[in-house]
């Protein structure tokens, strides 16, 4: 049986029970009241003077009320008079009260119950002993009480049944309407269990009349949000799996060429094809070069794997470690971040670049005042080193490069701008992907792993910053790195600026 049917039956049962209790109480009170009225009439009739009682003459005695039946027995038990009641307009059947019962009842005057002579009526009766030794019986019929009680009983049964049926029907309709979102939730759950993660309930849309503040609304809204998060999580997992497969395929492709070259030279040497001399020396130099390239590629892969692990660990522990990271000065990846003088790091990177690439001139434009950032010093050096290595690998000799640093609000912007071939607009969104190489004029001129900019993006992300590729005005490529400023330096500079403004403001002297 469905939930709404059980609830409707429960409502009908409760209504039936309430009607039964209320009707039973009403029936009992009504019958007791009518019986009490009948007993009152009976006692009133018994109190009226009767002929021959206490010496009252017969011509002065009042006749008994016709609502009360009268039986007059003589001193020897002979029935001298029988007067029936006529509540319905016709004489009622006389009560069946024999002499001995009447004589016994006259001793205490209590009210007793008896049937009519034909057994169709019930009476309440009482008896009194007359001075002449006779007994007078007064009896009141309970037929009207029985009729009224029976009519009331049927009214309660029919009315109560109608109320219970109407209440059950209305309860079923209301519950069917209110529980319809649960049906949608059941259908959505079955669809999700079957693999359809796009299924949602029909109660959380903009056209839904259900308020999300009630229990069912919150339940369906929470279910939809849960499935949305589950779908996004599975989509991210699938995207990560595809990226991993592509990454493994690209890494395998990158390693296949140098390994094949090393193996070819080794087989050639084993067959005697490389006798001692210049050819052997060139082969060994080529093997050393490819080995160095593979070593760099493996080191880059290990670095990316470590950065990915740090980023994943930071994402899963954000809720529990946010306060601790803030207090300990750790960045997003859990790496210790300190206040770094950006001027020193930029000068070191430029000096290293001039050592490795003297054919690529570089200009360093430093800010007038020292600028500090909140980052890891070694990783910041690696970021700048990879960006300058990208210039050396992908621009022809003689290409000039300009490095600038500027504090902009809560961040410091570092720009590495060259005037080389540049990056096509269609390739800029993908330059930070792993193993990506542009197909146009900026294709590499020297051997590279294709991971340099991907490492830059991962390192910048570990320092809570961002990096983007832009076009240099006049031609070339610009890489913009944004890193968070040291909040203490920012606060001190704001205070200093406010003081200078207050000192430079004109004053009026009274």
C-alpha cells in the first residue's frame, strides 16, 4: 500500500474514532437527560393527591397526568383501576407490574423498571401504599426515550460515516498533492540509480510552486544539489582520467624518440658499426644529449606530479586547514610562503638569464620602492627562470625582453614581454597545457620538453597567483603573473599615503 493511501486511511480512522467518541458521549448524555425527565414526571405524578390517600375525598383529588400510567390495587390485591398513558395519542400498553411487586415497591418508594404487558415498551415505575391498604402504581413509558435515542444513533452513524469518508477523501487528495514531490524524487532516484545523472526533480525549478523552506522542498533541493555535485565530480574525474591518458601518451611519445635513438646507437655499436674515432665520439655525444633531455623531461614530470599532489591535497583539506594555513603562512599547495623582496629575485633571474642566453638581451624595469610578495622564494625563482628559458627557446637571437613589476591593489603584476614571433590568439588559451607546442611561427627552435609553461602555471597556482598569456604591443608575447602582496607592506603603505595626504592638505588657522 502506498504512503498516501496509508495516511488517508489513518486520517479516516482518526476521524471515525473521534466521531464515535463524540457521538457515544452525546448519545449517553441525551438518553440520561431524557430518562431523568421521565423520572421527574413520574415523581411529580406520585406526589399529587390521590382519592382516599391521607383522607383526601375522591371529589377533591386530581386525576393523574395522562403522561403517566396508573394501576390501582385494592387491599386484597385486586386490580381496581388501570389508566394507560397516551404520549403518542393512542393508549399505550399497560406496564406489567403484578400485585406482589407493587406491594414490595411501596415499602421503599424506589423507581424500578418493568416491561409492558405486550413486551413492546419499557417503563419506570414506583408505588405508594394508600391508607385503605391498597397500592397505587405510577409508571412512565420510556418509548419516547428509545425513539429519540434511536434517531440520534442513526444520525450519528450516518453523519459520522459521511464526515469520516469526506475527511478521508480530502486527506487523500491533500496528501496526494503534497506528496507529489516525493514521487518526483523517487523517479529521479531510480533514474540516477540507472545511470542518468542529468535527471532532476520537478519541484526545484523556477516554475515550481513548492517553497524550498518546507521539509519536502529542502529535501528535493538538497537531492538536486547533491546530484549536481556528483555529476560535476564524476565529470571532473572523467576529465582528469582523459588528461592523464593524454599526459601518459604525450610523455611516452616524448620519451620514445630519445630512447629509440639511444637504442639504435647501442645496437650499431654492438654490431661493430661504430669503430673508435670521430663517428663514435659523435654518437656518444648524441647519446649524452638525449640522456640529458630525458633526464630533464623526467624531472619536469616529477615536478608536475608533485605540484598536482599538493594542489589536490589542498583542495580536499580546505575546510579543515584554512585557518592553520593562514596562521602558518602556507600557500595553497601547503608550501611555506614568506615575505619576499621581489627586486632581489628579479635581479637574480635576469643575471642568470644573461649567463645562459647572452644573445637575448633583457631589460629590467624595477619599481622605485621595494615591493614584497607573499610566496615561496625557490618557486618564484623557478617561475621567472622558466619564463626566461621560454624566451631563449622560442625566439631568435637578438630578441629583446623587458621585465616589469608593479603593485596593483592587493597583487603585484610581473610582466615578461618579448618582441619575438608572438603567440597566435587561437593558441593562447592552450599554451599552459602540458606538451602543447604552437604550430605557427613560435614553434620551438631548440629541443624542449613542452612542459615549461605548464610548470609555470602549476608553480604560480601553488603561490596563490594567476598567470596569463597576452600579446606584446608591437608584436611578441607577454606573460603576466599576478602574485599576492604582503598584507603588512600594503597596510603600511596605505597608512603612509594617508599621513602624506593629511600633511599635504591645506590648513586654516584661526
